[in-house]
C-alpha cells in the first residue's frame, strides 16, 4: 500500500507506513554500509592492524605490501577479506 503524505500519516499514527514498508529503513542503512566499499575496507583494516585512526590509503598500501602475488589479486583478496569479516 503506498504511503500517504507525512502529515496525514503522522496524524493517523500509522508510522509503519510513513514512507517505506516496515523494517525498510533498517535494511536501507545496512545495505548502504555493505555497499560503501571504502567504509568496509577502512573498518576491516583498522581492526586488522589494531588502530583507531589511519587513512584508507596508508592502511591499504600496508595490507597490499604484506601480500604476495599480482597486485589486482592482492586487492581482490582485501575486498574479500573485508566482506567476510562483516558476516
């Protein structure tokens, strides 16, 4: 069922259908985190190296230098490792 204008929904008290179906806001936030590769990599690398600061470029270079093999394969491994760490 389509959502009504904010004012009418607010007045009727039917918050679950304000603009999205129930639980969609939480799903959208989770999806944005999953899709934001930079954030995913930064969180993973900071955890891996036990630091609270550090920029993505420096931490990524550190990780890539610690790996062996072709550079594209190293970066793909980083993405895979960061993704797997989220689950």
